[in-house]
C-alpha cells in the first residue's frame, strides 16, 4: 500500500537485476492479483479466471504480457496470445494483464522506455532480450526488461 495515497501498488522487479517498477492500481485489481498470489479459493470464477477460461476454450494461449507505454502517468499493456500459430495482441490495463499472467503462468515484460520514463522506478543496466523475442509491432528497436 502507498502510505501517502492509501492505494495499492504492484511492484515489478527485474528477474535478472535490481530494477523495480511500482504501478499504482485500484483496490479490485489488487484483490484479483492477491487472490491468485495467495492461491485463495473462490466460490465462483473471478473475471480474470473467466478470461483465462475463454482464451483456453478458443484454443489460444497467453505467451506473455508487455507493459508497453507510460503516457501522462497512465501505464498501458498488451496481452500477447497465440492461436493456430498466429500472434494476437490485446490492449489491456497492466493490472488486468498481470492478474491474467499470474493465472496462466506467463512472463511479464516491461519496455525499457517505460522504466526510464517512470519517475518512481529504480533501475540498473537494462537487459537485452534476443532480437526475435519481441514482436516488431509492440516494440520497435527497444531493449527491454523482463520483470
């Protein structure tokens, strides 16, 4: 919790370094993430469980989520799915994408530009993923972090 604003914060940490990125989220989104982190049972599927089930039933898998942009203090994300060999990109709020990523056990990536442009982030040296690892329509010429 952010003690000053009394709002939940998700802190993403670079798996290969010390970079951290705080993302302020709403109470409902924080609850959806906490339920999955704590592996708490719910009587009925939550919204992110429903999304996971729909993706699965449509024959797709979630490959990863990418926090792509930070514009006027608002973070943007993309859910990258694959179905029948085709990559599908779905616009998402980062909190929803993170809640889904936890449910499908996929990696979470953050654009290096997002980390640089976030005044609250703490960064070290950026990691460079393999060139083929990033779809060109998400990130052009970006050296990004896997969080």
